[in-house]
């Protein structure tokens, strides 16, 4: 069999062998005293990573399940929400929001640029909005949006603030409570170093106030239902459905790795490695698509220039056995992306990618 592809994409990411091994362990019941204690310890670790005292929910599904739960539970049927968009995942937030309310307004920024908090603030002030929802790391371009500034604005205007931290949690500094984020969403398969399968939702007091004012729709992704079970079945089965126990055990181990390293050290490591990648790309003739000051430290997008990106990525995949990502939407064919999250934020990983790209370029130039 050909060697497996090394994942250097912005999720799912490579996970440690011991985390993978947990996925093959014999099953346990998703309820009972021991399991419930384990589950609560696990959500406690997530509180540390989100830096919140809010409530944590693990939803079987993906990050989008968490986004759907957050937006549905706070906007249905007629909540008015402002969504700044600067890429594919901002558009995703908009699509989910529109499925619950007609009162959605967007403010658009060009792909590759960060959301401008001043412009967003002006729209917010003029519009009597209930909520602002924004992506932290816009994974389609690797732009970091100024979440802390947006949070401050929301606090001063009494507006609910929902953050998509799917590709930033445990990679970029994020302080849910200190900054004033009301609901924050992530997923298991990126910074948390676990396989895909769980959406993660953190809800603070402001989040619950907003949820309690609404007639949350549906059942499975209704955060009121999840809170009800956490309350009434808290001592043996604190959620409404069967949980994917091995995913939760793997997530727990992934998070232990994150916390063992220490969040601040981890942020520094990602910054250092992303900078090394950007320097290395420039040395072999590539231009990073996003300026340094607003660049994510877990995903880097790169302009292809006159290179045929599909051909380059195919070479790197087939000859070097490294999987890199293309892009989405309007950037498809123009930029490619390198993910260096968690285990792949190392000198060795970056050197391997740069060597593979160098070989790919040489191959493209050889007649
Ligand atoms: C910023 C962001 N939001 C949302 C999603 C959707 O997450 P999922 O595919 O886990 O539903 C992703 C996935 O890459 C993402 O990067």
C-alpha cells in the first residue's frame, strides 16, 4: 500500500498515536456515575481552553452543528443579526443565520483583508441589532479577525456576540470571558488535536439571557434542550442523546496534550512556526496571500502566481505524500493553503512542506 498522506491542511489535522488508539478501545456506556464524572472533567478542561466559566456542550456532529445550535437558539424566529463577511466561513455563518431569521445584515470586506471593527461598529450602532456573529480565523484565507475589539463593541452596545472559533481555539489567543464573548463555537478536529466528530459550544451568561428570550426551534440542536438535560439528568446522563464515547475520550486526551504544553506556550509555538513558513515560502518565490499583521498562525494561504496550483498540489500529494489544501469560493485556483496546527506546528513539518513545494516547482518548470 502507498504511504498514507501527511495532513498539512487546516483540519482535520494529524493526531497523536495515543489519541488515535483511544478510538479503537472497547466501548463504554455513555451514562452512569463514572462516565458522567469523566464527561464533566472533560468539559472542565474545555472551560480552561475557552477561558470561560460558562457552560460547555459537546454535540455529536461537526463544528457546523455547534454554529447551527448557537444561531438557531438565539435568533429564531426574528432576531436581527449583523454578520461581517470576509470569506467562505463568514458566508457559512450567514447561510445558517438565514435559515432561522430573515433579519440578517452583512458587512462585506474583501477576501484577504480583516474585518474592520470601526465600519462594523458604525453599522451596529445604526441598526438596533440583537446579535453580532463573526468568524475568528477565516479558514478560507487564513485571516484573523479582530474578535477582541468586536467583543468590546458588543459589550458597550449590549449586543449578543457569537464567535466561530472552529479553526482558532487552542491555536490563537482567545479569552471568552475576559473579552466578553457570549457564545463561542469550536470543533474537535483542529486545535484540540482530536478526530472529527464533535461540535463544541460554550455559552456564557449573556448567551443564556439571549436564548431565554427566544423560542428556540427544533430539538437536537436546541441549546435549551441541552441545558434541560444537563440539569435534570446531571448526575448520570447530562445530555439528551447517546454520546460518541470514544470521540470524547480522544478529545479528552488531545486536550490534555494541549494543556500540558500550556496555552501561552502553544500560541507562541504556532506564531513562530507560521512565521518560519512564511519566510520559507518567500525564499522559494511564493507570496503569502495575507499580510503578516492579520495572518492566522494555523493556516497560511499562498498566492499561486503563474503556477498551476492543481498540478503543484497533485505533485506534492502523489510524489511527496503530503496533503495541502486548495482554496474555496473566489480564491479557488488562485491560492493554496498550508495547515500547521498542533502536531504539525514543528520545524520538521515546515521544512518537509517547503522541500516538497520546492520539488514541485522544479517539476513544473522541467519541460
Ligand atoms: C472557521 C470555520 N467555521 C466553520 C467550519 C465548519 O466546520 P465543520 O466542517 O466541522 O462543520 C470550519 C471548517 O473548516 C471552519 O474552519
